[in-house]
């Protein structure tokens, strides 16, 4: 069972999930305030904050899609399918977000190594975790960290992990649906980009 992130005790070491950074950057306001306060505590060394390169990858992807959605008021995947150059056009917005996160003092960004990927398969089998969450758990184990700041209730089924949530229960349920939708969108984006790549190669071959 998750506890409020605002009650995370001093001296704790916590792994910070992508949705916490997303709330910090974009809100809603209540969750943004809670996440901001937690990250201020990281800067003051009241708590130790960890995240990973994989988490930042997820934040970058979500910020990219949101920027395209705000600009065009359309499904960002449809925009990317029509013109993948828009990814480059929105890179500045993604850079701003990343610069803010990397500017958080005392936040330790952990690398994802081969042994984390290997261990993640065991966690997938043991806890029925999605691959990305399983890799997060493997990185947490390396850092000897059992607390996670996240709105993702999938972590609640892992007995060795204590989750600290920035959301009220109703908001958390809605965010979990959005998280799974985002995973599906990422899969669709990959298919779209690969499809565009194949079309491009075909056109080049025909031209030659």
C-alpha cells in the first residue's frame, strides 16, 4: 500500500520514477507542489534521490508527445506519421525539460547496465512486471534502494518495495491508465518510424 510522498521521512533513499518528474514539470498543481517539495529535499540532502537514464528517456518521450499535442491539437502520433521532422522541431522543448531535471542538485542519475537488463527478466518472472519497471527495480537494487516515488501502482505488488505517491487515489487510477496508454503509444511510434524508414529506403532504391 502506497503512502503519501509528502510523508517520506528524512534520511530516506528514494528512486524517482518518470511520472514524478512529469508532474514536477507540467502539473497538475497539487501534484506539482508535492513533487517540487520532494525534489527540494533532495537538493538539501534531507533525502537521497536516485533516478536512471531509462527514466529520463521516458520523460523525454512524454514531453515530446505533449509538446506536439499542444502545438497541433491532434494526436501526436498522427503528426509524427505525417512528418517525422516535427520531432526535431520540438527537440528544444525536450532540451528545456532535461536541463531543468539535470540541474537538480544532488540528484544521482544511474546508468542502466547489461546486468540490470539480465536481472530484470528474473523480476518479470517473479513479479509479473513490465520490462521497463523490472529494469527500474534492478537499478534500485544496485543502489540498495527500496523506496520508490511513483504514481504507478504496479510497484505495490512487489513486497521488497515501498511506494510513495504524489497523487490522491482517484488521480492515481487515472494516471495509471495514462501510463499504460503511453506505453502503447511508444510502441505505435516505433512502428510508425520504422514504416517511414522502409518507405524512404524503397524510394531511394527506385530512384537509383
